[in-house]
């Protein structure tokens, strides 16, 4: 198993939003400014289907930020 490249904060946010339900994601997206919304939306499209290891990496990044 090869190591994953570091995940950018925008990609972390995109992964997290894709894991949420539609209503929860919409509520969070409604709080973003136009530039933030564009960056996260672009990251979501670029990521496409996200593999489990990348999901775990994104969640770990959020946990590390919260500590």
C-alpha cells in the first residue's frame, strides 16, 4: 500500500461535505462566500469518487485541527 500525498484543506472540506446528507451539506455550503464555494465545488468535482483511505485521511485532518 503506497502512502497518500497530503490532502489540502479545501480537499478535506470537499470530502467532508460529500459524506454529509444533502440538507446538512447545503446548510454548510450556504455559509460560504462565493470564492470559498467555488474552491470547494471545484475540489469536489476534481476528487470524483473518493477512496476509503482518502476519506480516513480527510477525517483525521479535521480531528487534528480540532485538537
